[in-house]
C-alpha cells in the first residue's frame, strides 16, 4: 500500500486558449493523479529563458497523491500530450507545461526526473504562485521556506495576477 504525499506542480501555457488549457489540465490531473487540495491564482508571466515569445499563464497546484514520483511524472507528461504539447525547442512556446516542483520532502535525482525542480529558486514565475499556496513549505535541499526563496529570487521578470 502506498502512502499519500503532497506534491506541488506548476502549470504553464503560452499558446492557444491558455486559461482553458490550464482548466483542462487541472481536471485531468485530478482524475488521473490525485486530489487537488489547493490552487493558486493564475498569474501572467513573461517568458523565461527565451523572451521572444508570448507571455505565459502559470498556476501552482498542491496535489495529494498516492502515485510515486515517477508515476506522477508519467501523469504530468500524459496531461501535456493530451493538450497537444510538442517539444520542439528548449524553453520554447507550448500549449501546456506541467512541472513537478516538490514531491513531499523527497530529493530525487535520476534521468528524466529531478525533484525539487532544480531551477525553482531562480524562477519568480514558479515561486510566486507556489508561495501563495505553500509559502511555509521548506525546500528540502536549501532548507529555506518557499516565501523566503521568493523574497531572495534574483529573477527580474514580472509576474502579475491574470485578469479574470
């Protein structure tokens, strides 16, 4: 029997009907991966890594799951595929991106899966929505709370609540 873990995910989209894609992703993840126990507001964020593309909508989710981290990754990738995600270039535009930011307090470093997300501390677009729902959660490697990581984040790109 597996144990339930709270995983924190980040949804992102900058192609198509971004809000509808995030909504569909939430529904699919709730059906396939576990119970969504918290969801941040949706934020509009400048593209990170490659800035010559449309702005993203991003949202953080807390997901109570009995899936292993590897099984959760498979569910996230299936959700991306269902949304028409194509991996054409690193940091390129996409219909949907689903990242595992944290998986309980586990530290995982294996081919295809690194948790906590290795670039979390340097990405305001991930930290702002995550801090909204998990500001007191500690990063298992750095020992800092998510809210502290956000306060120290060097990323200058703007992150704003999305218009409804």
